[in-house]
C-alpha cells in the first residue's frame, strides 16, 4: 500500500498544480476575448509591440487604430490589448 499510496498522492498533487495554474490562464484568456468582442470606436488600446492608439473602426478580424493625428493602422484583433490607465 505504501508504494501505491505515494503514487496516488503524487498524481493528486500534479492534478492540483495543473488546475491551479490553468484556471488563472483561462480566466485571463476569457477577459481578453471579451475585450476584443466589445471593442468600440474611441477605445484606447496598445499593440503587442507597445504602440498606443485609439480605435477608429472595428471589422470582423481587424481593427483600424489611429496612432497619431491622421495616421491609421490596420491590425489583427489578436494583437491589441486594453491600454493601461494613465496615472
């Protein structure tokens, strides 16, 4: 029983670690997906490369973002995140 009991304990710990690590990651992915679905004109965003801008137009898979006066870039929705609040 000693060998099989420790094996069950080890498997239980591995499952617990997996659950504790995956839950926050899935929550974050869900929040990012909801953000991208709710994008609207005027929202402040940041590209994954660090460029900040304001949403100009939203399409199915892309977003037009104004990064400077009159400069509009088209990017994939997956490449943008909400801009952090200014302090």
